[in-house]
C-alpha cells in the first residue's frame, strides 16, 4: 500500500532482458541504505519488488503483462521514474490510499501552462472515469492528485510548481502515456452497484445511463 506522495524521481540506468520479461535497474542512492531484497516500491505507480541491490542501484523484474499494461514498457536508460516506498503502519497519510495496481494507461491530451503552474488534460478509458468524480482522488504515474473535471473519456488535474519540479509529470508532452489508478474505494462502490454480468441494478441503472450520456 502507498500514499501517492512520490519520494524522489530516479533514473533508469539499465533494462536487461530476462525472458519473458526484463530487469529494470534504477539509481537512487539516497534510499539504497534502507532497502532490502523483497521490498515493495511503486515505480511510476506500479508496485514492483526489489530483487537486486548493487552499489547505488537496485533492480526489479517486470513481466510481459506489466510491460504491456503500463508505461514501464516504454522506459529506456536515462528515463526518469517516480519512486515511493510502501506505507508503514503509523506513517502519515498525506495523499490517499494507493495500491500500486495500475488500472489502465492514459495519454496527455492538452497542457495549459500558466507561469510555474499547469493544468493537464488526460485522455483516459471511459470505464475508468466511472470510478472518478470532481474533487476525488486519482494516482497518475504514482502521484496522488485531486481531480478537477471529469468527462466521459477525459480528466483534468491542476499541478503546483513543486509537483512539476520533483516528479516525472513536469516534462510530459502531449501524447505521452501515464499510468492510472483510480481510488480503491470507488472500485468497491461501483462493484456494489453492479449485479450479475456487470450491469447496474435497480434505480442505479437509470442514474448510470444518464451520467454516461
């Protein structure tokens, strides 16, 4: 479990083939002394397990499923990634509960920069926006953000200068992919509103139809 508060932006130093997946190696000397084999770390919001530690680098194994369903498959040596170590009991929860299980990939659709601040519009799968609401929470590349506007296939977020400076969101350009994780509570609410076969039951069916039109 994570909070969506990115600890640091690290650099990918190697991507080695380990069929049927890859070994993803990143450099982050500031947290290496506190790591151990088996530790869970969110990499661009995707929960991965540390399998190797060497000097100031550490590595993760990512399988074909992870590479195809997240933006990790597009990483190259020199790419930046957001890192967050797993939440410990007693830690302050400054963001929101983030599982590290990516729900889908979105794409930056529009970027509106106003001096050091920015508003980003992302194009996202319509099935995910059913689990979103204005002023609700979403994790984008592992960053906990507050939703501003939610449309059927788009969402917007407002980014402060600090977020733009210390995460991978700052350099994003239109068309770049991002990992998305909706609020875990919203998943359970939607599931409870659905009956057999995934269709909404009773009065909620009419509400869902109106909301999606």
